[in-house]
């Protein structure tokens, strides 16, 4: 029973870390200046 609970905790930890990493990538938007062509990361709007 202890191994099952440990495995469940590890799976939940891995899932939460994966969710955090994918959410962070979605907030960053790459923007290109039409005048000079410079590319930069735009901050997320709330």
C-alpha cells in the first residue's frame, strides 16, 4: 500500500510540474517590430 501511495504522489508531482511548464510557455508572445524587424518577447497582459 505504501508503494502505491508513493507512486501516486510521484505521478501527481510530475503532472503538476508539466502543467506549470506548459502554462508558462503559453503566456510569452514573440513580437516583431514592423519598422526595424527587431524581435522581442511581449509581456503577458492581465
